[in-house]
C-alpha cells in the first residue's frame, strides 16, 4: 500500500462523516481525486511521509517531542477544571494561585522567551530544510 493510498482513503472516509449532503460529498471526493496527481497532493504526501517517519523513529527525542509539548499544553488547559473547583470553594485561594502563576511567568526574562521561540522555530525550519534537501 503506497502512502498515497494511505492518505486518500482516510480523507475520503472523513469527507463521508463531515459532509452530510451526498452531492456535495461526491463533489468533494471528485476534487480529491483530481488533486491526487497534482503538486499539492505530492506535497501532502511528502509531509505525511515525514510525519510518519518521525513517529516511527527509534530516537525517543524525535518520536516524542511534539506529543510531549502537546501533553504540557493539555495539562495547562485541563488545570482550569480544578482551578474552577478551587475558585468555587475558596475564591481567595484561587486568586492567590492565579496571581502566583502570573508572577512566576512574568518573572521569566523576556530574552529567555525569545530564545525558546527562536530555538523552536529554528529547529522547525532546519528540519523542514533538511527534509526538503533529503538530508534528514
């Protein structure tokens, strides 16, 4: 099974679930088939191959970097649930926690945020360049 078959099948199933109108669904699938031979599909295929290669990598830093970052973000978002409960029971405590977190985050020097952003974007750009050149 080629990567192309692996992309079109799931997208077609997704179209079936998302678009309720049969005529619109058929038009979307027809556009997908037209897209199959185009440069856009080739680009999508290349991106999917890179994602699959990273996910299957034996290097734990490569295969877990993005999911780990997402887990941190999920944790930060889900922390709103216990904070809501704390705010309902003890609003002064919740206010103190929020002020403490804001003070901590404000205490991190701006250059450190810039360094993190530059490193993250630089890593992404370097990976994309390496993959485009076939080095990575």
